[in-house]
């Protein structure tokens, strides 16, 4: 948006992060594009929220949304 924020589904986020890394057992690197208000999110935190069965790992993404996987 004009003020430097990002919008998805009527929610406004402060940051758009491109997080690069390699998921466990993957052959190549991935990139998550995340809209968030938490600038400290890491690739490991986001990827764990997808494959972990622990609720605390899923909660790390609360208030954030993955908008693209490269």
C-alpha cells in the first residue's frame, strides 16, 4: 500500500518478509513470502509451523500469513 504496509484479506501487515532456507530432507532451498507484524520470524520458525505436530510451533505464525512459496 502507499504507506509501506501490506494487505491480505482485509488485514494490514507491517512487513513482507522473504525467508529463504532448506526444509528437512529437501533437495533444494525454498522461499516463503510472509506478511506479518513480527519482523523476527525466521525460515525455521515458519517451516516448523507447517510440519510440526506441536501447537506451540503453529502458534508462532499467529497473526501472520504465508502468501507465496517459491
